[in-house]
């Protein structure tokens, strides 16, 4: 038995095309006014969910999850999905899957039922939540979809005091949103700028959280990081996940060339003071500022 049914319940359901509220009992109501009512009745009250989480396991029961066509989801591409999710104090959340599918939504916590309401793609889903502490000291969150099915998530990053500078906050991930049409030079420059801002905040968050390493696992792109120094990956090594955030491969190539030329002409070398994280933070900030002014 794979963990398809859990992914189906939590991920596929957000991609459904109809409206509704999904309760842990399985009951669905399509009235939009009830979605609004649910949002208003369970305002965010818990700080336990704040921060970033990565799925690392599931508990599964006997029932087999069925897809929209009534067939089982065994051995489908959904069996290999990863989940990375971040919750913020303003009631928003973002999530990224291993194929770089990115989505945003709203969350609210009901302390009476100890459940969280996840609102995305015009769907509201109720999920029971509980917390534990792992042997390594990290928090573990349990998402209970029903008494037999739950998902375990491990703490990936503690909440930042200035959550708007969290690298996974929605405004720092506009570069992930695929446009509906080809972009001009200015739009490509803005997309690059937001991508650089995301990476700047990755470095800043690592320093604040006192992490010894920085992971780009959920932030694949064209930056080559040195100790210290900033470069560009070779054209043949550009990740497909980064290319797919553009309208077309042609637009991705234009953006890559634009950034490659700018870095080649730039003279941002850092101050030589501080850790490699601190130096690269300064270098990348200078590069982004220069990109904005064209200098």
C-alpha cells in the first residue's frame, strides 16, 4: 500500500474544479456562503502551526482512496509527490510539491475542535491537528484527515519575527507563478528580481535561525553559490523546475541570458567580513539592487 490516499486527500482535493467544504467526516457542502462563514468563525488562534513544515511520513488505514473517476490512485504520478508547507501569522499559507507546483491559500484554527481549516482553490478542508516533539528537538505536526488516515510533518524552519521576510512568504515567491502569456524585458527583469529576493531571504533566514547550512531543495534556480561568491549555473544545468516557471523555454533563456550578462559585468565581491552566508547575502543584495537600476 502506498501513501497515495493521503496525498489524494490533501493535495488533489485542492485542485478540484468545484466549490465546497470538506469535513473530516467526508461531508461536502457546495454553498459558497458557508465557506465564508467558516472563515469568519475560526480566526487564527494558534501559534503552533507557524513556520515551515515538510512531510516525512503517513499513517494509513485500510480504505483505498478513489480518484474522481472512481478508480484507485495506486501507481499514478501522485504517489511520488512531496509536500512542503509554510504557515504565516496573517492567516496565509504556501505550499510547494516536488514537481514545483506552487499554491497559496488561507488557514484558520478552531481551538474547540483542534482542527485547521485550509482554504485553497475555492475549497475549504477541515483537518485535525496535534503536535509532538521529536528526539532531535524539532516539532512534529500530525494532520488527521479521518480516524484512519493522517500525515506527519517535521518542522523545517521556525517562524521568523518578521514573517514577511520569510523566503516562502507569498510575496517572495511571485517568480514561481507561471504567466499566461510571454513577458517583455521589464517583466522578465521583475521576475528575476523576485527570484533573487527569495534567495536573499533564504540566506537571511539561515542566519537568523542559526542554521549551519542553507538548502535550495525547494528553491531550484540559476544561482551558483560559492564560499563566498555568487555565480550562474552553466546553460546545460538550468533546472527544469526553474524553466517551467516561465511562459516558455524561450522566455527562460532570455531571463537566463539577461542575468548571466549582468553578473559577468558586475563587480560585486563582498566585504570579506562575516560568514559565507553573511557575505553572500550582501553580494546578492547588491546584485539585485544593480539589476533594478541597470548598473
